[in-house]
């Protein structure tokens, strides 16, 4: 019994010491591996690693990612690599890869090249947001709300409201293609104003990166504009006195009188904010930084075509439309009016047209004495209708009207009162002196 107990006791000791010895061996092995830097570091899903390209084939790329394991980029992940970047990959090249799966059904580590670049890009733009950094890129595309600019491999969106002042004011057209297509390929400086990695949302702003102010832009535009040149602009606001139109990033004024040749009471009758229009630069005040524009200067003047049929000296018929202290207005045809100045109404001095018997609605014969195309004014005269100074012109006008001058002789022109010949003075017959009566022949007695 004691012997058995003794044997059991001896045998018990090795049983109790064996696990402890095994644990010590494991600890010692792990310590040795750590000391030698040989700790096994197996890839984990979602991890970004630096790997080395081991082989490249048309169907896959093998990448060594450490721990004596190789990962594979294949299928859609291989196809998603841009063609130019894929062609540039070489054996032994270090690249960033994203671990999609630590081990698939075939025991392979599944990797993604594009996902790694994307995650790296998100990290960069998040840092840009924190540091308020500026990125120099190029416009790559557009949609109905703005333009697209790639930033570190990510598609950043710039809303139209975040474009710089000069670029925004230069946007014209009714469709996205008309507004933004011409910007593709243009360089652009942007700042990151919003990042949402989960929603894959990256919002950029050119306006935040631009140091230009409206004043500096206007100064630059004024230097580039030329008087007499035609430009395409956009209506930015309407006022009682006219419309403001943005040309190349600076606002100019189209005065109410320069919108149309027709009478306009308010710009809203013909224009609306956002409308694209063609304007002519008619004045530039560089000192006050003002730009004068005209729309009507690009339109044919209907007044000119109406007045072409009239000539100075011509007799015309008009209807008195208004009486004023300085004269009377007469409508010649349609809406074409002329002014009879107070001095051209009567030979006598008058203070008001009514003193000469004129009333609104009267139809009178007038003579055209002045045509001013620049001021669009026609001067008329009532007192010169009968003027002999225009006799030759009146006769010519009668001839043009189809009157036979040979038959008309010296007939007076229409509206001209012919000069009356002064009556010959009465002739008092002078009695002849009596002559001696001759005796009648043959003694005849003269009849009583």
C-alpha cells in the first residue's frame, strides 16, 4: 500500500508537471518569434495593406501581403482597375490593397486594388476638410446640378451655387449640356466642404477656394470689354429704370430706353431674371466702374423705316394729337409724330397753339422742315406751308403725284394760297377835245 502510494506519488508528479512544461515551451516559442520579428500577421477583412506584386496575368494579379501568404485580385476587382493604371503595374511593385476576404472557398486571400485607392482618397479628403486645403484638379463631367471634379480618385461634386463668381456668371444656356459641357477639361481649384464616407458623398467648392471678389472681377472684365462690341449675357435683376445684365462676370445696365425701340414701362414686359440676351457695349466708365449696355442697338430701328418716305420741305397731312406751351404734336401716320414748334405755328407771336385756332383732332397740312435721325425727331411747320421758298419743291411734288404741269400751268401747290393779282386801277376815260364840226355833205342835217 505504501509502495503503491509511493509509486502513485512518483507517477503523479510527471502527470502534473507535463502541462506546465508544454506551456513553458509555447511561451518560449512565442517569445522567440516576437524577439525575431516573426510574429504571424494574418490579413483581416477591411484592412488596407501594402503588398508586392508577385505575378500578373490577364485573369488575375497575385500580391504578397505578408505572413507567407499571397492574395489575389481577380474578377470584377481586376476589371475595376483603370486601364492605364493596370498597364503600369509591374512585378515587384509595391501597391496598396484592401482585404475583402481573409480566406475564400479556395483558401485565397481576396484583395481589391481600387477599394484601397478609394479608402486612401477618403482619408486624404478628410484631412483636406480639417486643414481647409486647396486641390488643383480638372473638370471631368457634369449633371443637371453642377460639375464633377475627381479628387484623389473620388468623384467630387461642385453644385452650381459653389462655382466661383466669374465662372457662375459665365454660365449660359437652358440645358446642362449648354451650361457645363464647355467646362470639361478646364483646370479648377477647389476646397472640400463636406465629406460623408458612408454615403460616399464628397462636396467641393470653387467659390471657397477663390480669392476673387465681385469688385476685382468687375475691374478685370471692364479692362477686357470694348465699346461697340456685342456680347452674350444673362439678366441678373430688374429695376424700374432698367435691367442688369451680367457679361463675363460683371454686371452692366441696360437702361429702360435701351431695351427696345418701342415704349417700355417696365423691363419685366420683355425680360425676366435668368434670361440670356445679346447686348452691345455703348459706354464704359472706368473711373466709376460702370458698364452701359444696349439691346435696342442690335435691333433695326422701325422709326427710321417709317421716316424714310419723308423729306425736308415736303407737304404732309397730320392730325393734331397734343397741345403744349412750346408747340403742338401732330401724328403723320401710324404712331409716327412730329412737333410743330410754337414759333412755326403762326406768323404772329402767340403764347399757346390755341391762340392760332388749333385743337386736338384737327387735320392740317404741314411742311416737314427738319428730320433728326439721332434724336428720332421730326420738325413740322404750319406757317411755312404757303412759303414761296418751297415753290419749286411743291411743283415737283405735284408732278410726282401725277398732275400734268403743262395743263396746271402755274397752279398753286396743295395747301398754298395762290398770290392774288392786284386789280388794275380804275381808268377814267379822258374826254376827247371837241373838233370843229364838219358840215354834212350835201347839206344833210346830222341825226339827233
